[in-house]
C-alpha cells in the first residue's frame, strides 16, 4: 500500500496525518481516491484535484 501525508489541514484531519491509499477508480474520466488513516479509524473519498492538492507521497509498503 502507498502511504501519503496531508500538506494542510483537511476535512477535520491535521496537517501531517498519514493515510494509506486504499483504492483509486476512474469512471468516465473522473478519478476518485479512497484513503484510510494509518490507524484505520478514519476514511475519506476524494477527487483527483483534492488528492493532488492536499496529499504528499511518502513511501510504498508493497511487498515484492
């Protein structure tokens, strides 16, 4: 899973909160992202514009 952090306060979450990217989907050219907080208690579903504006990639936890 990919780990991201918030650039600024967003939807009640503080800057620096870590999120895992759970799912990304695209329907008729509109991308949507679902993220969960690193402690798995919070969830946000946002558009590509909101995602690019508010989140920074940290690392990929995929096992290869």
